[in-house]
C-alpha cells in the first residue's frame, strides 16, 4: 500500500508469550495455538510458525478456508476447525488432514453422503459441548446419545471433547464454576460411552492462566499468545503485546478559531489550532467508535478530532509539526504509551476486537523476522514467510 500506515509485529514476542504459558502449565497439557481471524490480526501463518517454535501441539482456526491457508503454507501440525464445516466439504477436509468440530447427529447424517462408510480416510473429530455459552454445541444427554452411534463408526476418531467458557475473563467466578461442573458431568457421558476419546479440554487463554486445574489435556490459547489478558485481573504469566501500529502525517494545516473540520462539521476549532491528517480510517479498522481516543506524536498524547473518515483521520497537533512526522496509534513513543486495553475500554470491547479489525490495507511488518529466520528451527519454518517479508 502506497502509504506509511503499518502494524509492526514481533514474532519473538508471540513465541515468548507461548513459552511463558507453556511453562505455567504441567508438561502433560497440550498447547493449541488459536490463529483464527488472521492470527487475531497478526498474520495467521507467521503467528502459527511462532507458536510452533514455542512447542505448540495443535493449531486452531474458526473456518475451513483459514486452515487451507495454513496447509498451503506447509504447516504440518494438526489443525482443529472450531466451527462445524458444511458437510459437502468433508472430502476437502480429509485431504487437508483437518480435525473437525461436531455438534450434532444431523451433521453426521448429512456428511455421510460425502464420505460413505466404505470410503478411504479417517475422520478426526472433536465434539463440542455447550455448557452455558449458548453458542454452538450439544446441550442435552439425548443429543449426545443420538450422536454416539455416528461417533462409533470405524472410520471416525474422537480426538477431542470440549467446551468453551462464557465468563473466564470476569472477576466473578460463579458462572464459570457452574459451567465447569456441567462439563464434568458431560465428561462422564464421554467416559461411559465406550468411545476412545483422546483429549478433554475446556480452557481458552483466561481460564488456562487463571485456573490451571482446568487445563485438563489441552488448552486453547488465542488472546494470551498475542499478549492480551482481561483488564483488571492479576496475571502471573509474563505476556507482552506483539503488535504496535504506526503512521505518519500526510498534511498539516492551521485552523482558525471557529473553523470546522470533518464530516457533518463534527469538530470546530476552539482557538487557532494546528491539525494533522493521518492516513488510516474506519476502512482500516479504526472505527468511528475510536473518536475520543488519543494518538502519540512527538512523544505526546493528542486527541483525534472530528469524525473518523474511511481512509483518514485528523488529530490536534501540539504545534506546527512537519509532514511525515511519525504518529503512533498503538504502542510506545518515549515514555508515552497507547495500550490495547484503553482502546478496547473506549469502544466497550476487548483488545482482540481492535487487533482483528485492522484491515487488509494495513501493511504488516515483522520487525524481528531476520532473527526468527536465522535462529529458529528451519524444518518447520514455512517457505511462505520467507517470501512474505515486507
Ligand atoms: C477463539 C476461541 C478460543 C481462543 O480464545 P482466547 O480467549 O482468545 O484464548 C478458544 N476456544 C474457542 C472455541 C474459540 O472459539
């Protein structure tokens, strides 16, 4: 993109975060690195490679196309697709050696059209239980009993049985305990079914770090791998954000007192003021909800003024800065820092909404890729990354 707006990403940070999480858990617990949504905006292939270097045992994505990208890049780790795939894509999933999420007998009956019993290949699945998030999964014993005959087929491997918590990032642990208790009862359904179920798992980042006793056979780490942790909760594992976001002024002007700026005259100068234009807008993930937040310039905080446009936004300048002056939207300038947490709080969301919103027009620059490439295990380093250096 012919502009200076770029996310700077440290793969070494991602690897360190994963190594620190790994160290906080018993060795027997497997580590699944969640790289859906383009690795939470950090680059899916790059993040997966960094996680593999840290010893991740599995990868996870939300949709089949995301897994396809990882396989195309040469990633060999098992990949769990967290959302049930359309049954007609089962053969493609087998070719890609994917692990599929199953939430109903109906899916199996439809899938059998595309993978008849006599056909080659084993279908590796994780059954998803809904213990209270209310999103996807099996809720009742009847639904489970209906599914068991399908799971018992010779060409099906039940590699996992899992659930997901609704409140793992909240201080009050009451609902999480209820969900954990419900999952414990559901595990008994699994154990008494006669199926050889390999991995029971329930914890995402917050649960894995706050309640290591819930780690079971595997933890699914997304947010924490990128350095995100629920605001206001103590964390004993060292996590550092891996992404910072930078741009440069493309225009500087003086606005006279009383003059307007922005669509709908959304800002009026209270005095004579210097204004700078920064080439990032809501089409890049800097939503209009970010109005009222600050950026950094010349080591100082300064507000975004007026409505954020599709491709640009305007900021109040501390003085007549030169065009080309660096602007930081996430990260440090000297002592000053804009954090994911403050941006997330402003828009009433979580850090991962900010990072996953960064659009395709925001270039990703891997600041320590040379070090990663020379020091890390070359056997598992995808070729794609060597070509993708910006
Ligand atoms: C996205 C996702 C995760 C990762 O959660 P984090 O809180 O980002 O670690 C884990 N499990 C499931 C089912 C998910 O959809």
